[in-house]
């Protein structure tokens, strides 16, 4: 991918885009930062190939600055986050001045996002992608229904089964990280971004 530095962002990021993208999405990875093993980053090129401009940002990159930069490439701008990236997005949302066409959340404690957003009316249209067999103690599948109940019509939940799981229960190679389900993950995200 082409290396890219948002003007106000700080850290490097990766930009992948199709010709004439119809929208942009900023990917906020988990604990490993800009790693090809991250569930979102391992599919970023496939998301771009579906007609989007995709910016994968590092841990120190300013999310709002990245979103402003992507608005110059293609609007609307969406945000997708996984694991600790969801926590970063939740903290950013607590300011109440958060604008995105839609939000994709994968593998994180959704109660944290709910606490930061506080009011359901402030939640953008949101897709939650979760594996039914996620064994990570931090992201039990049972927590998804409470977030859906709170978010109402603004929240769409997409459940996944199958794939593969090896290593730690909270790792990117487990059901938590939707391992072995890259095609399904790309389709879910691309369909939501339309």
C-alpha cells in the first residue's frame, strides 16, 4: 500500500483506494496497530476493491484528522474499528461532536461505547459484527443483544459462524478476530457502506 500521513494526524497510515471511490472508510485497528494480522487490516485491500477509499490508521493517528483527510478523497466517510480501536472510537464519541455516515464495530466491549455515547440519539448508524462462538471474556456474544436493544433501529447486528480459531481466545486468529471469515467480513462491511 501507499504510505500516507494525515496532515494533523501524527503517525503513518496506509491508504488503499479504488479508482473513483464512492465513499471512504477509516479503519481503526486493535492492539497490534498497523499489522497485517489485524482483522480489519488484513481485508483492507479487498474493501478498497469494492469501490472505496480505505485509510488504515496507526495508534497515534488522530481519528478526526484522518476522517477530514478522507472527506477530501471521497464522501461520505465511514469509520470501522476492532478491539482496542473500538475503545478509541468510544472515547472520541464522548465529546458529542462526532460525525460519520456510519460506524462498524468488531470484537470489543460494546458497553464501553454505550457509556461514552450516553444518549442513543448520538449514535450514528452502526453495524456490529460478532462471532457466535467468540470465547473472549471481554466480548461475550450475550452483550451484543443489550447494545442492540439500547441502539434500536440504529444498530444492525451481523452474526457469523465457522471460520477457524487458534491461539488465545482474544486474539486475531480466533473467533474473536473472525479468523477464516475474511470474505464474509468484507461483504458485511461493503454492504453496510452502501
